[in-house]
C-alpha cells in the first residue's frame, strides 16, 4: 500500500533555515506550505503571513487543513538594537518577544487543531536559550522561553501522540547571523569544537529527522546542533572585567 503524502507547514519558510528545511522536505516527498512575510502568497502552498497576527495564522491554518508537521522557523535577532539590559532598545525587546516567543505560541495555537494524531511540532530555539549569550538579552530570553514551552507542549500534546521537539542551532551561516558572525574573529571560531559554523543544510537535516517517521519516540527533546559548543564551557569568550562607566 502506498504511504500517504505527508504535509508540513513552516513559518519563516521562504529563506534561511526555514527555507532550506522546506526544500529538503519537498525533496523527500512532502507537501510543504510556506508561511512568510516576504512572499506574495500567490499559490496554494505559499502564504503571506506575519506570525504576530493571530487571526491571519488561524485563517491560513484552517485553509491548509490537516498537517503532519509544523516547524516554527520565523524569528528575528535585532542586534545591535538588542543587547544587555542596560543598553538594549525597548522597541527591539518588544519586537523580539512578539516574533520569537508570541509568534511561536500563536503558530502552535493556530495549527494544533489541524495536526494529525502522531504528528510532530518542531520549534526553533537556539543555543542562546541553553547557555548564556550575554550581548542579546531579548533574543536569549525568547529562545529560553521557547525551550520551556517545547517541554510543556511535549507533555500536554502527548495524549494525541503529537511529538514536540526543539532544535537549537548554534552559530549558523544565515542572513540573520551575517552581522553577528562578522564580530567573531578566527580565535573565537576555533572555540567551537568543530572549528567552524553550521550550514543551513546541517540544521535542516536534523529538523527533517525530527518530523520523520524515523523519530516516532523522540519528544520533549532539546537538541543543540552546535558543533559541540554547549558541551565546551569556553565556547564563548567571557567579557573582560572593567569599571562601570
């Protein structure tokens, strides 16, 4: 008997990790619905959507109908407007929480009624949500909260066989990270045990596994894909001590 085609919905699915994941799943035979602010939404599988718009998300989820997987890849990192508490801009704080945290929750809330039993949700966290990123408080706070929500959902939704996991990329070569990676000199690159940054393909491969039938007993997992950085206590340089200005 032919296995039915699996259907996925991916927010932030036009570019970056989300876009690479969307293409990988298509290559594996999935039907993929992309939700993204940057698309025109002019075909049945592409939907113009802002993840902070609860009504729009709910409407799109209803139109798509039953899905086997949801990936919440929409996100922002607003450095240099983000930063430590004493310097970050409140607008950056509000926007980061709205997109990364509330947007993740609204996405799951919208699609939850349409996820088939034994389906999968993958949230996109960050190693910033596992260990300290001392120069981006808003980003760190949202990713830590996504980690906590993932665990909560994994328990709650288990009654329907829905699995929920969080993939936490380390430094990855994406447009979002371009300006940040430029700040890392070669010495800091080498503080990552694999001595390089991740490619989008490497992150997408783990996401694709997490939503696949090969991972049917994987749930509630917080999975760093970071070349060993979170296993290495000196993965990021400590700030130099200096007097308060």
